[in-house]
C-alpha cells in the first residue's frame, strides 16, 4: 500500500505538471509565429523567429526565417533601384534648360528644378511637400503661372534681363489614376530676339 501510494502520488504529480505545461508548449510557438506574421504584414522583413525545437514548429520557424530573408533582400534591392532611378531622373530634370515644376495629386510640390529656382527665386529644399496654393500667396510670379491658361506668353525678368517664356501644363495620369501635374516654362527669348532682328532687318 505504501509503494502504491508513492507511485500514484508521483504519477499524479507528473500528470498535474504535464497538464499545466502542455498548453504553453503548444501556445508559445503559435504565439511567436503569429507575432512574426504580423511583423511581416507590416513590412518589417528583418523579423526572425527563434524556436529551439526539433519538431514541426521548429521546421515552420526555419521556413519562415528563410522566406523573410528573401523578402528582406528583395525589398532592399528594389529600394536601391528605385533610389537610383529617382536620382537619375532628378539629375536629368535639373540639367534641362526649361523651368520645370512637379505637383502631386494633392497639388503639393514634388520637384522644382534649378532653372525654376532661378525663375521664381525659390529654393527646392524650402518648398518640397508644401501646397503650391500656399506658396503662390507670397510669390506673384507663381500665382500668375497657376492662373495662366498656358496660351499667353509670359514676360519674366530673370538673369538680369527680360525673357519670354511659353508655358505648358501636363497632367500625369493613367487609365484610372491621376498622379499630379507638371508645369514647364520654356525660354523662348532667343527666338524672340531673332524675330526682332528679322523685323529690324526687313525694316532697314
């Protein structure tokens, strides 16, 4: 009876311990995996799961880490390519001799090339992301450009002389999405000077 009591007590203790710990054995890996999936859904591809188990949960955690690593590599490679293309496009726009203003769908400044800086007397770094209507309140030329119907030629004093500009507005859109607007001011002063020279020559 004594040995029977001891054995039953030990078995009962083991069973009680098992009952207490068994839910955590199952729930902990599930909780860790759930947290990992939620982080991936938030595009946190650097998230890794650490489970020191040689069972199905351990294999699942290893597979998760492998996929997350691939996603992380793809994200960084794509981001690097996008940044490179953005830098290349900005360099091209800044080298153009026309004043170019880019607006997003909310009419905020996306880009403002160096020629536009000279024309309007504004600095790109100071106005990026700001509403163009707000800037136009303090800049008469910008307000005139926004109100211009792109048919009237603009006479602007820039580079210490009067110059003439043709304005063109481009709506950036696809079949079902409008992404903003581009405003281009082309300096036609050389053509205007040639036209005046021709008129003077004929008059002479």
